[in-house]
C-alpha cells in the first residue's frame, strides 16, 4: 500500500467516524460507527489500485450520504434515548418524602 493511499484511508476513516458521531440517536450512531469501521477495514485489504478507486468513488459517496443523513436526523430528531440522557434530563420527577 502506498503512503498517500494509506494516509487518504486514514483521513477518510476519521471523517466517517466524525460524521457518524453526529447522530443524535444512540442506535444510529453505533450502527454507522460500526459500518464505517467495517468499510475501511475491507478497503485496507484491497490492492493499491482498488483502494484508490474506492477512495475516489465509494468512500467519498459514503461520506456525503452520511453527512446528509446526520442533517436529516438532527432536523427530525426526537427525545434522546435512555442511554444518552444525562442525570439532569430525567423526565421522571423524584417523589419528596415528608
């Protein structure tokens, strides 16, 4: 694997992970984190020419699609999932004992 291709794969991986972390919903976020890591791992096993082709076509398209999906998810996002809630965001009010 040539050095520029390897660096480009690393940059693409960082961009995909950063985009995947933009999802509000925990399930979407974890799914796209795993999907991006799997795609990069698959691309690392390709030959140098195939990696260049992947970077020019599929990788770039995947990043664009993920950024669009993050925007839509943020526009129509609902309440945070239980795992994402902070202690202060709890909808359940504690009962005061008298």
